C-alpha cells in the first residue's frame, strides 16, 4: 500500500471516531466566553426585569427547565410551539415564563446572532430564578444545542403529583439521578404554588374516614378553607406553606410537620429511603447534615446535562418557539 493509500485508509478509520468525539462533547462552564461573553449578564438582567413585575416568574422558569430536561433531555424542546408539542401535554399546560426566554433570546440575537441556544438560556434562567428568591448561585455549564422534536406524548413519563416514592425514584434513576437528587430537586418546591385541583382530592373522602391521614389534621381544615369541595380548582396555594416566595429549607420542615401540599411531596417523609435526606437537610442530630443550597446547585448541574445535544447534534434556533 503506497503512502497516499495509507493516509486515506487511516482517515477512513479515524473519521467515525472524530465524529463520535464531536457529538459527544459535553457542556462546560464558560462555553460562550469568547463567542458571546455577555450571555449570562443579559439572561440575568432579563429574568430580573420580569421578576420585578411578576415574582411568580421565578418558580415558573425553574419548573420549565425541569420539565424540559425530563423529556428529550435539556434541549429546549419545551419551548417549541405546535398543536402536539410538549407544551400542550397536560403536565405542561400551566408552565409559564416563555416570554422571559423569548425576550432574552431576542436580545442575544442582536448581540451575537445564531450563537446561544434556547436550551442554554433556559438553564441559565432557572439558576437566576433561584438566586432572585434568596437561593445560592452555581456555575451553569453551557454548550447545549436545541432539539428539533417536540411531541406531547413524550411528556407522559414526567414525575406526577400522585407518584409513589418508588415510581419517583425510578423516573429519576432513568435519567441518571439518584435518591438524593430526587429529594434535593423536589426541594425546588420551596418556591411556587400548586392549583387546588392537584391536591384537593386529599382533603375530602381520601379514605373512608376523610382526609389523607398523612396531612396534619390542623392543616387539613386550613386547606379546606382555601380549597373548598367543588370550589375553584384553579386557585393556587403555596407549595411551601408560609414561605412560598423564598428559597429555603422550610419546605422540608413542612414535610416533617405533615404540611406537604402534593401527595408525591409528602411521601418523601413517609418513605424511609427519602426521609433520611429530608432529615439531613433539616440538620437532624445524629445524621450527617447536608446544605440544601449547595446540594441543589450540584443536582441541578446533573439534571441540566440529561440527554444534552452538543457538537453537531441539534441546532441553534433563531426563535425559541420555532424550529429553524
């Protein structure tokens, strides 16, 4: 074999390896440091601007990122419009904050067109939302590309408010997340609200004797006054009783006290495998403590890397709601 043919042969062998390496590149902190250095400040100021006029936008963006990552990976597919897109699926119909992402994208396109993905904007906005509600910041790896597929049917396996702990653990494990990640990320419910329709069934005729016995009896009457039987199911109640606007550990204290709003949340206290982590976040004596703010950032980074599209996969959308 002559030199020319040897080189062609080697290139033929190496090309698939190069392609695999390019497609398998992960995200990294500072991905846009030279291509769009103002990306984080633009996203941060945009989220802050919307937050000032509507503080409920913070939990909305955090939930949206979670719902995006659990379907097709963290690829911004939740943002795509369409009659059968992910955002039309029942678990996603009450998500909010799309206008914040669109606003940030418009600004970024004017500064560095075709560079920053919608998926990365959402990941950054979720972090900024936590910071604005008194949570700690963390370094967000970027470099995601946007997906081109968004189907409502793919959202069927999102964690649900009636899921048992075993079901929740399996859904998280399927995404490479462990039990600690589960408890930590559900702790994101320290900010935000839930509509009565998602938990009022626990208050009336849950058992033959009445309400869900895992709810503190005194809290049952409080919730019944807020969500009367056959009342307005769209009325919203804080997921973290008494502290729904602040990112803190009181959500876990409420689970301990039988004041979890969603059945799936309260079950984290009644199952020993998850209860331990709730106790560790609360600093229960005799257990190795965990710092919620620190662990939340770590688990968010893990979650934000689920099924990411990098390298030559996906695209950089010009408009977040539309595939190029």
